[in-house]
């Protein structure tokens, strides 16, 4: 692809503020009890909601009362306080839930894409001591105890080396890596009990994939290697910046990198910024995901807006988080490219056959189910198919995709999540669409994909 070196100048730098500090529940038993308490609270809310609706003459079923907006918000708030694998699974479901989850649940879980709570000072000191020893402060000329950002698995602190280099230290919450198996299994059980997932939904492949990716994400040495890989892939490309990794300070639970004086991508949601600036960043995000899928063979698959910032001086997109980096085998890339070609040709039969090759359709599935899934797939990649400028801000694609997903699940009774090799690719493509929608970008996305066709 051509390298676009013209970059509009973004506004002055800004550092995001983190949320309130609270102790991260780190023991397995404690985390199970938290989820149990959440289930109890949701059940109580459902009982109250049922009585209220009965009193007003509205007679809801059990599921309607359980899946109220208030319950969905309570679930999201508890996952945010727990952090770790439970919160991360909620984030993933918020992007992948259109075909499985009610709208109230999807919308509430979308809150988890924002920053989470931070850990207590005692827990912070404990992580630093285990990584660097009791005299950990001597490694730094300065260490800021208040974090500048927080997410599902860790939080970021600014520090300064004795040579004057300013660092960003990504410090993992205690107990996160050890709680992956139990968190994912217990949360899935909770979601079944409160009927967020239909009882006959086969979640096993979905849960296995999430566990595997979360185990990778909690290995910060691996993430540092991914950062260095992407820095090499993007070397010389003026559109992107990957911070330098400091390997001597990086451990399995702490990732040390250059601190970049940048501001959150999410600030560009505001009307204060020009259409050309928002288009610029939207175009570069779409170009990056297409290069990852069809050219590099590697993809950073977490499209959370907090993972992207804008550099004040050059207008480059700063890429921050590489924990969820996946390998894209050539066979997967070529098969996905065939789906794009078939969608452009409006060949739904071919799209359905390719879905069968992926394992998204199984031998016992009906032709009606195959047609419904083909329609859903073509719809989901609409920006790649349509010619000319696609107006992300004006698009109602998310609501149409949600409606199509619900019909596929409940009318055609096809409730199978995407196959594991596609799950995180779909997550990145869908999340990048939402970022471009928030930017209200107007892009000729078809032109970006055509060189690969």
C-alpha cells in the first residue's frame, strides 16, 4: 500500500485521568463470591422489576425482568470493579454480542471499554516489590504513584530513569493471570443462570479462545516482543508510532516503554475538531487493520479506544497495547479475502460455502440458516463492499447488524459464535468500525481494500 506522509497537526497534548482506586479482588474464592453476590443482586432487582411491572399492568416474563437495563448496568459495574479476566470477557462480549446478547446488555457492557478502577497503593507496592525487589524505588529517579490510565488487566504509571528518559510502566493487577480459568468459567455460568445467553448456546469454543488469548495478554514479556515486532513492521511509516520497549525493566507482570506525550484518540469525538483531521485518523486506522489482515500476518486485535492516542507534533497515531496480538496465517488471510470478493460480487452462495470452510456452519445446518449467516457476514463488512465515500457517522450499521444477529439467533436458531480463528479478527474489524463511527469519519474504505483484491 502507498505510504501517506501528509498528516494534519492535532491539538495540544493531554493525559487521561484514571478512575478511583479500590482493592482488586485477587483470590479465586473472593472472586467467585463477588460474582455470586452479583447474581444475588440481579435476582433481587429482577424480583422488584417484576413486581413493579405487574403493579402497572405489564406482565413481563422472567427473562425480561432479569435483562433490564438496571441489571445490565449492575453487571457491568461489578465487572469493572473486579477487573482482570472477568472485565476483559465483558469487553469482548460488548463487541461480539450482537448475535447473542440483548441490546440492554450489549450497551451496558460497552461501558467496560472505558478505563477501569485502579488498584490500592498496598497492592501496587506489592507488585513492584515482587518484580524489582524491596529497593525498587532506587531503579527510578522519579516514580508517580498516581496512575495516568487504567484498564481491565493493569494500570499505567509514569516514571523517570536516572538518564532522564520518561517511562510508561504498565503494571498488572495482582492475581489476574491466576484467575483467568475460574473468572471465565464462573462468569459464563452466571450469564447462563441469569439467562443472558440462551440455554442451548454452545459457548465452549468461545470460552476456550478467550482463555487462550487472556493467558497471552497477561504475559507482558510477550507483549513487549509484539511491540518490537510492530515497530519493525511500521518502521519508516510516518502515520504510526510504536513506543520503544525497555527490556531491562520489563517482566512478565510489568511492561516498561517510552512515555509518549500524546492525547487520547477519544478526544477527537468532539465537534471541536475538523472533518479532515477525523478522516485522517479514521483512514489510518482502517489502513492499519487491512495491512494487518492481508499483509503483515500479525494483528493487534483489541480495538479499545484507550489503546490509541494521537501525537501532538506529527499527527501520528500512537499504538499502545499489543497484549492481544494474534498470528494471521496466510490461509486465513486468503480465505477472508475470498469472503470480501464474494461479498463485493454479492455471491451469497459462495459466502455461505466459505463460512462452512471456516466451520461457522456445520453439516446439519439448513440452507435457510446458511443464507441468514451469509446475509449477516455481507452486512458486517459493508464499508469494504460499498463504492465511494462511506459515512461512518451517519451509518446505522450497528443497529442493523444487531437486528440481523438477533434474527439469526432466535428466528433461524443459529446461535453459534464465530469460529475461534475468526473471533478476534471480527472483533478488530467491528471495533475499528465503531472507532470510525465515533470519529464520524467519511472514508472511501473500498479504495483501501482494493489493492489487496
